C-alpha cells in the first residue's frame, strides 16, 4: 500500500499553480429580457447560464443596434467579435 502523504504534493501542486485570471467572458449573465441570449439556458432565477459549454464576452445592448465589433446575440445582449 502506497503512503498517502507521498501523493499529497502531487495533487496539491497543480491546484496551487492555477492562479485566478481576470474574467474575459461570462458563463452566467443577468436575464435582461424575456429570453436568454443564444446558447444560454434560463436558470429561472433571473439569470442565464452557458452551463460551461461556451463563454462569450457579452455586454447589454444599450440601443437597438450593437456597436461596431459587436454582434447581436438576442436577449438584450451583444457579443464581441
């Protein structure tokens, strides 16, 4: 039987080496309209989630058109190109 203390550093080192990075995309966004953006699922709590399958940089559409460099995604959001 292998001693468990030998395995502890092998498990702990990779976990410690992961540093938090700034968020560049959202997997959960606030539900702005009656529908969620494309690819997002309604969580029935006022939020929409991509369920970890994809992540886009989103921003609320302030008016009817998205600014240049952004595409409409539905649900009141624009997606960065």
